[in-house]
C-alpha cells in the first residue's frame, strides 16, 4: 500500500513529466469508460413515435450512459453546451453514487432536437419508475433551459414521477445570454457575440455556418482554458480537458448550429406559473454576471426571493461562493469549484432522503 505522504510527490512528478502525464490521463479516461456504460431504456415508445416523422434518428438522438450506484435516488445528469454530461459531473460522481445510480444524457453530435430530447428523457424517467424509483434531474446552464421546457410541457402530460430537480447556473431563456438589440450598454461579451452571429446565420449557407461555429469552438476552448488558468490540474482534470477539446473539435458544424438554435425555443420564466412544484435546488455562482447578459431575466428572478417562490414554490436557493482569494466561482464551474458545490448538493440530497428528520432538526 502506498504511504499517503508519498501521494503528493507522485502526483507532482507525473504532472511535471509530459509522457507520464499523458499515460496517466489516458488511464484515467479508460477507468471512467469501464464504470460509465451505454444504456438503453427498456421502453422507448415516445422516442420511436417521434422518430417516425424524422429523416434521421441518429443525427438527433442523445446517447444515454449509466453508472451504478448504491442508494435509492438515481440522478439524471443534463449538461450545458459543453462538456458532455459524462464529463461535467466528474467531481460529483462519487457523491451521486452514494444516493443511487447515475444516468447521463450526452447530446448528439450531428444535429439536435429539443422535442427528441424531451421524448428520450421521458422514456428514461419511465424506465426508472418501472424499477420502483424516482430520479433527481441534475441540469447545468443550457441544460436547465431544456429541463424547464420539459417540466412545463412533457412532465405534466405524462404519468412520470420525479424526486426533485437541480439547476446549476440556469439559462432559462435566450435573453439570459443574448440581449435584445436595443440594449447595447456595457459592451458585448465573447459568448454573446458568438451566439448572436450563429442565430443570424442562414442554415442553407453551409460555409457561413461552418465559419461561425469555428468561432464558437475557439470561444468555448478559451472559456475552459480561462477556468484552468493558474491551477494545478490533476490527471482527472487533464482527462476531462482532453474529452472536452475532442468534443469541441469533432462536433460537426450542423450539430453545433442546431444546438444553439434550441435557445430560440427557451422562454422567459412566467413569474405567475411554477416551472416545477416539487423539491428543487437552484445554485448561482458568484460570478454569473461575468458570463450571462446584463439584465438576464433568470438572474433577476432568482435573486428576488418572492419571484423565486413563484416559479419554484418548494425550491432551495444557494449562492455558491468560495473563501479562497482570487478564485471566485464562475458560471457552472462544477469542475474547478466542486469543493464549493458538493457540500450544498449533498445537504440537499440528504433532505430528500430524510425529510422528516431535517424537519425536526
């Protein structure tokens, strides 16, 4: 058995040696692949019914993966634009496994359909329900907008049981990332500029679509590198970095384009109608304003306690902050600030597990 005191020395040696670092990174990725395996729900009638009118199911179908856990509360992970769901929750996986199995919905590479996403999510929830369990749906950023649409439309229409929902740095409407044309004060952020250009691009102009998506690729790469700057990256970080860059590089232009187009379907939260009436956890990072557009309707709603209660009447709200100097928590920074997020997530799951105990406390 390796002495605990030796571990930091070994890690430092590996990081400082490019060959060893590469070997360790590949090994970490292989270990993840051994535990996270492709999964197909037993009943997929919603997916197949929708597929009847589509020219290509493969282009818009999410890949679903499963990782076995120990408890009775499964978690379904829905990622943001990037990285994949299987990567974004790398540092939450041990926590989730304590409560139950984990299901990951990775977005398709060659296209996107919010309707197909909703169908697959409904089929997956039904499959879990048939196993006698109710899942928590854990969504991040862009994925929160997809989930909100599902909760408003598909969930009420189907006999599906959900234990609760989590929204990390929610993007619930287009205006959270792209300001209306008349609002031009405060400068234009890099992400906002890229998304605006993509949404204005004609789908039939393949060359322009490719050019704008290439700009977006560089933007997302820069956002990840900014988060990694001045940090000591472990082999887990390096493995995730490799996967993220691979997804960004190898997603065809049409796949990225259609994913961005899904933003158009996101609607501003109706403050008079709940998004979801069950247990919910929403978490905002302390630097949300650095990425989201000035005047973001979702930020304005979530930062007002009375409005929060209207859209999530059984919701718990948390600001995610750090005590470390010069390392404030950025938008959806689950990878680099997991030590700030995980205690809040764990406490909420514990309340779901033993609500009467916590009510007494």
